[in-house]
């Protein structure tokens, strides 16, 4: 069962679809999630409610994309409550505006369309930044233990982890996208003597070069335009704990040099300051690239590679650990049947055979998404091949359909509940865990 985390979240966006999708995700993880499509209500909401994190859209006028309104509302929020953590919603084309806004006081930004895990991790990090200022206990994002595996390949990984976790040796995790590198990093941290301290994750592939030093090393007030206060970097936030640098193969040579200096000196210097700050962190890095080849081609510094890969762990793709496919599928089945309060509780034998035969190009992440979709849409107590696999019009082979739409899922679930309860609103609302009023709104929305 997903653990409800402390934290009051406000989502402000004039796109109703964005509000619904974000709230559906976040309300399963945080104790209070409010939303508002009219930005004019922001002053009232911020003044009267103590929100920990506010997700703020950059543009509220559909024919404009300047981000001007986003900057104005960001300033208003911080004027009213300077300690509020503001995370910006932005489209891919607005990244430069988001960089400006972070320099103006926002703590982070999320690209639309977002990835659920990254959005949750960003909200958690923003909450923890505010919590550290207010002496609140931090929260730890938990999506369930994905470190599942009985295959020889995974047993070798666990054996290595058992020997190195208790040390402070730097670890480099290699593997394709979706193999669970971030979860393995958290597992190593949890097994270490630093487990009572934070693990701070940094997606280096998502940090622009203009923000690299400020994000990792921090900045002082006045270091650049709109730097209104001192800000700790990710290394400083991880003090005493672990810092996880994901996608380390993506950073440029100049920033590799800056990172190497920090690791060698075990200290950081904030942007705009001459004072070095000692750091005490355990370093875990990850990449999906062939970093040895990058080093041979002089695209990655050899001396930095030596520094980060004291211990190197390779996470095998799911197609090379087929013994783990069914245990993982059953893990996700249990996770999502509890989360969505569904009756499905087993896998049909024919589905088991197809799951084991499929190549899983998206690895564990693809399997996880497929099982979540299947659990939501299933009508019986046993998952069948048709619940997970669909026929591709261009081939006779079953292909995985992992794309899904939240509104389509919600409509399907409500339709199924209404059929099951023979149209009885009270019973259907109870089945869905909704109030009668909430169910009426959805019936009207979907014209059911």
C-alpha cells in the first residue's frame, strides 16, 4: 500500500486536463492536494493556507507564451510567503523561462508532459527543501521495492551490493533505460550506515548548463540577477548522506572538470562566493551510455571515470533475466490492486507464457506501466493476455500497448462500476471510493 506522505500541495493551472491528471497522481501520495484554475485566487490561497509546495503554470493566457504571468505570480507568492517552495510547470519550449524563474526564486521546474516518477521526486525534493528550513521531518518517496530478482544475474548484483553498501566506496551503476538504476541506488543507500540521512537524486540529463553549478553547488544572494537569497546546492543538501547523480554520461567536458574538482577536494564553492564548504557525501552515479567508450573517444574524462567507478555494477536488461519477469509482474499486480482497490489477484497461465516470451525493450519500467494499465482496466479476478497484450495491425505478433490516457482509464472504470452495480449511484460511488457528488460530476463529464 502506498504510504501517504505529509505535505500540502497546491496545483495552479488553467488547463483542466493538467489539473485532473496531476491531482489524480499526487493525491495518492500526499495528505492534501488542492487545485485552482484561476490564478487570481492565488493571494487568498497562499495567505490563508500553509502550502508546502505550489505547482505553478508559466502561462495562463492561451494565446501568449511569454511566461510573464508566471513570473508575476511567482513574485506574488514569494512576497506573501517567502518560504513556500514553488515548482513550475513548463512546456519544452519554455525551458529558458524556467531557468530565469529558478533564478527568481522557484525551486525547480517540471516539463510537460511529465513522467510520473520524476514529478513525484521533484515534489518530494521541493517539500524537503522547505522542511529543512522549517525543521520539519523530511519525506521519502516510496513507489514500492522494485529490487526483485531471483535470477543468477540479479543474485550477482545483490552479492556485490552486500559487500559494498556498508562502505563509502563510490559506485557507478550501468544499464539500459528502465532497468531500475535509481531504485538500486536507493537500495544501496538503505543498506549503508548513512541510511538515516538523506539520499538526494539529481537527474543531470535534465539540468541545463546555465543552472549546473547553481543546482549542484548552490549560490549566494546577489550572485546573479534575481538571486534573492543564499541557496544550498544538491551536494550540501546531501551532507551526511548519499548523492545520486543520474545520467552522468550526459554532462559536458567543462562541467566534468568542475565536478572532478569537487570530488577531489571534497568541498564545494557556491556561485558568487570564494568560500569553500566541506562536503561529506557518499557518491553513486548511473548512466545508460557506454561510458568506457566515451572515455576512449575523449568524450568523458578518464580521471573522472576513475573517481566515480570504484565499484561498477551492471544492471542487466529484463530480457537477460527472464526468471524475474513473473515475480516482478506479481509484485506490480499486488501493488496496483491495492492502490486502485481492484479485485484482480492472479495471472492466467497463458499470460505468464506471453510475459516470459516478450522482449521488454522498455525493461522494468515498461512492465510496470503495462501491469498498472492491466489492473486498472481488468474486469475479472485473473489477468488474461488480452488485458496486457494487443494485436498490432501490421504484424501477427502480440505487442505491448503501454500508452494510456488517464481520462480514458477513469471513464472505463466508472462505466464498469456502474454496470456492476446496475446503475445504483450509491453502490457505484462506494465501489469507486468516491462521494455521490464526485461520481455525479464524473458521470456528467463523461456523458455516461
